[in-house]
C-alpha cells in the first residue's frame, strides 16, 4: 500500500466532470491514493461472499479492500430481518443450498443443528425434516441465529475486519492507463482528508437495495399528513405498533402478499393467540391469487387465499437447473417474460401460517379484501381510511389504526448515488428490467477499464442472466463466477478439485485460507 499525497483533499470540478481520471488529476485535488488490486464496495453479504471465495482461491487479505459503512456483513440484513419480524430464533426462507460460511455446503445447516442439539428429539427433528421435505413437511431452513454465528466464525477465519475501510463510497471512476479510482468519504474525524482514493485494477460493486420503497398512496399520505408513525413500512422499525395493539384493541391494514406480509401476519396472530391481543387484521390484496396458476402444466405454481406459493423466491432450478440454463441462453424480452412467470410476489406455503390464517378467518380476526386503492386519508378518532375500488366495481372504505406496507425495498438503481454515477460517468447501462446490465460473469457491461474490470452483483443486477441474484446462493454463485473470471486473468488460482478439497480441510480445522 502506498499513500502518494497527504494533503486535505476533496473532489474538484475537474474530477466531477471527467469520466476518466488520470493520476495527476487526483494528485492535483490533493486526495491521498491507496493501492489495492481489488476493492469491493458495500461490505454486506455480497462483498463477504466474494472475499470468502477469493481467499479460498488464494487471494491474501492485503490484496483485498472492502469499502463499507457496515461493521459486519450481515448488519443490514439483520436490521431488515429484525424489523420485518424475523427474530434470531426464527427460521429464514432459504435452505442449505447456500451455507454462508461454507461454499461447499457440507456440513449443511440441518446436520449442524442436529449435532449441536441437547436432546434426542432435537437431534432427530432436523435430519428427519430434510429426509421427508417438502412432500411430508415444510422445507427445512436454518434459524437466523445459526446463520449469523456461522458468518461470525468465517469472517474471523478470513481476517475480514482487517480488510475493511469504513465510510461512504461516493463514486468509482475509470482511470487513464487502466483500472479504477474509488472515492471513499471516511467518517468525520477519522481521516486527515475529506476523501480517500482507492486505486485498483478490479472493482466489485455490491451495494444491495438503495432504500425502502413505499406504495405511492401511502407515501403521499405520510408526506401530506406528516404521519410517519401510523403508516409504516415493514422494513423500518415498527415494534411499537405491535406493543400498542397488545395494549389496546385496534385494527391494522396489511398491504402485500409476499414473505414479509406472511411474517407480519404471523406476528399479529401470535399476539392474538398467545398474548391476548384483540387486533382485527384487514389484509388488502391488489392481486388476489385464487388457486394454482401458470401458462402450462410444467409451469404451474400453487396458490390460494390470495397468495402465490413458492418455497423459495425463485424455483430451485433458477440456481442450478433448467431455468438457470435457459436464463443464460435467452435475451431481452424473453428473459423478462421468464422472470415475470417465475418470480413476482410469492411466499412459502408453511403449515403454521396456513393454520393461523384459517383460525383467524373463522373467528373474524382476519379479513381479506381485493382492490385498487384510490386514496388514503385521515378518518375520525385518529383512524386512517383506505378507500378502495374493489374488483366488483364497489367502493370500500377500510378504517384502521395502523397500516403496514409489506410490499418491498427500493428497486430504482438511480437512488444509489454510486450506481447513478456509474450510469452517468462509468459507461454502465441498464438491462430490460431496469437494473444494471451485467455479463454472465457479472462483469458490468460498458464499464471495463483494461486490464481492469468492474463487477456488479446482488439485487441491482436482477434482469440479467441469473434470476436469484438477491439471495445468499445467488451472491455465492455470483462470487464463484467473478472468481473464475479473475482466475482467467491470473489474479487468483482456479478453485479446482485439489484446491477445493485442501481448502475444505482448512475450513474444517478452522485454519485461515491459504
Ligand atoms: C427480510 C429479508 C429476508 C431475507 N431472507 C433471505 C433468505 O432467507 N435467504 C436468502 O438467500 N436471502 C434472503 N434475503 C436476501 C438477502 O438480504 C440478500 O441476499 C443479501 O442480504 C443482500 O446482500 P448485498 O450484499 O447485496 O446487500 P447488503 O447486505 O444490504 O449489503 C450492501 C450494503 O452496502 C452498503 N452500502 C451501500 N452503498 C454504499 C456506499 N455508497 N458506501 C458504503 N457502503 C454502501 C450498505 O450498508 C448496504 O447495506 C432476505 C432479505 C431480506 C430483506
């Protein structure tokens, strides 16, 4: 690592305007420069998956830099799961197809859970479940806390903390002569300069979702009436809603029909059934799925009671089967159509959720409505009225104490300043889905700076050649593709059979990768 300037540097007009920067331009701005072969921007699960894979492929910690505002890789994920009612003892959606601390997938989460159990039934239950799933029981999926603990162990093994540079990444621009400059704004008071430039041959972008997304009518209500407490997004902290509904009877409108809506419904019904809450749940569907649906017998998805059912957010073949192969072959509108058919809003058909909803339908605690919201307005006695144009043409008014928007996270690439800059100055473009256009190797199309390459992974690449990009397995798959591409360029070794076996043995003995 070399620091070529120590002056208090900041971005200049010259730098902001130029698509490609020279070393002299950065020196003129007085921005100190640090050299690393590869920097990863984000520091979440996607960055972690890449660093894990590259370390296994032989990269040393001093060759890799992670630029991030996070302290540990699952910080954002933990924040979002916690808010959306997945506490650490709950089970996540995905299974051991992706074991986050172990790219080989063995031993699986179920095996580890069995061997760490303190009772015979605790030992047998997870093993039996993976034996008979999904026909006789739900898919086995690990508890959140098991995932966190395993990532903690692996980050220690990788020497993750030593590879971090904390701060906010402002932009990544191509460099005259090849490679990139990535500009980090370190936290106030931690650096002598306002910015630091990381000069690297390779850049990996894994910035996740830019933020929360509200349904337009709810956003309008919040802004117009300055009511940010009673109309909430399921991903923002809103535990006080459940506390208030426990303390006094109330009505809550839930919008959305994906897994986050299922989690919110579970929490509300748990409180009714186990803690005596007298909540009335009004579930508002925009699209109501009445039964199995799909264009042909080979592409049918279960559905009912408003929900589209799917174990994982994409069919399993999206990560390693027919669909993965097809996605890699087709382009443009054809890919969009396949994504539309196989993705969209869906939730697993879990026995617990089915039974809870059945009971609450019967006792009147849960009622479903279908329609298009025309407006959301304040009502009498501090209620909020949702005006709905129902499917049969009637108009309905739903009064509630709270509205929980469980419909999603922000999908607009331009909401991320770094990504917007890549579109405006970095040569990057959008795919037909409106997200970043990447190659099959996850190289960002149009952003090459030979011999340097830029890669992008995660949710902001949906619409490319891989469907399940915003999942653990998707991020691990992307990491393998990037590592293979870097191996072809000689940056790391190829992970062949010998290396894979040797590295698994090191993993099993908790030795650092070599
Ligand atoms: C509630 C919930 C449940 C989920 N359950 C599952 C599941 O069961 N199984 C599964 O496979 N997947 C699941 N997922 C998907 C999972 O979150 C993603 O697979 C993964 O967390 C995304 O990782 P990422 O690295 O792309 O983004 P993140 O983990 O969000 O990391 C990116 C981070 O980069 C940082 N960053 C962004 N911009 C900058 C910048 N300019 N400068 C510095 N830092 C920046 C931010 O802190 C950001 O959080 C779930 C997601 C949610 C929200």
